[in-house]
C-alpha cells in the first residue's frame, strides 16, 4: 500500500487506539504532511551524496551537480556521462562518485528499472536497490518511505527513530532493533506513519 488520505486517516485512528503514547504524539505534532518525492533517480543520487556529511555540505554539492547537469537534469544517462575527476571537482568524494556511477549504470542499463519499481514488494525493492554500490538497507527504507510512500516501513537502525522512542517511551537507553520491533507491533500495518510522527518529535524545543 502507498500513502493516501484515506490510509492516513485509518492509520491515525489505529495508532491512537492501539498506543496511548502515540495518540499523544499525534495530538502534539498535528497533521501528517509527508508527500512522496516522485523523481526516483534524483532521490537515490541525493541519498548517496548526503551520506555522512552535514545537510549544508550536501546541499552545496547537490546544487553544483544540478547546475553542471543542465540542460539534461537529474537523469541516469547524464550522470553516466561524467567521470570520477569531474565529480571530484564538484565536491563528490571518489568513493561516492563510484557509487553514483554505479547507480547510473544500473538505471541506464535497465538492471534497476525505476519506472516499475513501485510495483514491487517492499522486500523486492530493498533487494533491487541494495544491489547498487553505496545503497544499504537504511537508504532503501528511506526510498520506500519518502519516494514510494509505503505505509508499513520500520527503519529499526535509524538513529532518529531510536532516539525518539527512547525519549517518548521513557527508556533508559537507546532501544535495540528487537525492542523497536516489539514496541511497534501495535503500529502495524502503519509503521511508516508512526515513524514519521516520531521523527517530528525530535523537532520540538528541548524545553518542550
């Protein structure tokens, strides 16, 4: 299932019914505003570039690459036509440059078909994406959430989710993946919606 207004209403109803703390979080955060990004290749390329660097640094590199790719824009063929040295001059590390080129090769050759990926199951999407260098399970899960709008994704290794659960559920330590899975049982099949609300709690002022 993908995100729709009807699904969000059903998700909020179930989450508030099944989990008292989540009911309070939904009340505190307010409307669910996630809107999936439809340009799949650009989303994946941006994810690779943004790994392990600050948001501002990533944005600078992305803007440079965007300008360099004109007039073609964020297309696999345009990236595939670059080389590592050109990417280096734009601020992309050699390792990430090799990841970008591998992504471009997978897409341009048809090994990774982003036009039909939305028809695949969550598990099949993760398998297809993690075949690309530099894309792990976490990045694939973010793609499922923020590009495909899948409803039941639970990124148990995400630091933000772990931190939010620790704070909101009064845990002494960061929860383990198995602990998160147990806590999340009442959220199924709407773990994405619950995860989004948990991320939003981290935006609250420290005194809140």
